[in-house]
């Protein structure tokens, strides 16, 4: 397991860096980010993705089911000059009624969707929190990408760097994890990711069914976040690999901006 998964402040800074350098410029192409916007992040963790928006004077809301992460966020933002524009909520999104919050100009979800059970129900629920002309930014690693099973979280250093084996049948996958000494708790966590896995193709089917349209999308072969994590140069997927199904083995993250269809 990498240090960043234990050092939450380091993870916070990494998120902030990538959002400021890559996510905000991408969103700006469709929705100029100004201090007049109200922005929410679902699954915000410690709130690193929200910091650049708060720095710009936006009103931001961070929602996460994990109380310890919201507690960390409160510490990290305690001295921020714009902290009065920040609301942090430790609660299950399904237990929040839309009238408890304002409707948002922008909702962001980065590396969260792949952890959610029944993504279709979730996206249907998400509509209630978006303005009619609002935008939703979503980024997630497709299930079949080299580390789509989040096996980088493994304690065993060999398993944490071994790609693709998360795609194996569940029984064989569990056997490998046990063989290399992963704890029961770690195995259960990795199996949950295997259960909630999502591909780009299935994601697009859900969007169509729930009357969303894709306003913009980018396929990254080298995740922008790898720049600060590993000093890798960000790279979009080459056209030669942009083949249905095949591309999902090479895309390390998928960025898209969606909105509700207007009839």
C-alpha cells in the first residue's frame, strides 16, 4: 500500500493539484467557473477536489458517508480564508432530501462512481440535486483498466503493482489474495470494488436510460493524477486504441461532463 493512502493530507494535496490543473480547465470549456457558482462533490473524502473551487470564491458543499474523512476535511480547511463558503456533510446521499440543499450549478464526482452499488439508481437520485441547466463532471477508472480493481491498495508489494488480475473469476481472485497474505478485511474491500465495477459502455447505457447526455468526454491512457503521484506525463488515448471494448483495457481514467436532456 502506498504512503498516500495512509497520509491523508498528502492525498488531499494531490487531489487539489489535479483538479486545479486538469479538471477545472476542462470544465471551463463548457461552464466557466466563477464565484457565482454553487458546487457540490459527492464522495468528497477530505475535500481536496473542492479546494481549488473554494480558492476561486465558489460556494461549495462536500458530502461523504465517512465521518472520519469529513472530520479530516474540517481540519484541512480550518484556516482557509473562504471557509465560510464551505459546507461539509457526513451523510449518505440517499438520506439527504433535495430541499435540504440548494440545486447546484455543478456536481463533481472523481473516483467515486466505481465504489457505488447500483449506479443507475444513484444517477437517477443525483438528478434531484442539479439545476435544470446544471452540469455534472464524472471521472472514474474503467473496470478493465490495469488497476481497475484498486489492487494498488494491497498490503503485499507484489500484488499492489500487478495489473489486470482483478479481472479473473472471483474464486481465483480470492485465492491469489489469500495466497499472498492479504487480510480478510482487505479482501472484502477489494471484492466490493469487483461487485460495483463499471465499464464506460455500461455507464453510457445508464446515461441514456436516465435521460442524460454527454456534453464532453476524454479518454486518458495516462491519468492526469499520475503526474503528481508518479511524475508520469499525462496522455490521452491514441486514436489507434480507440476501439470499443478494447480501449477499456488501456484507459486509466475517463473524464466526462453530462447534463440532462431537454425536451
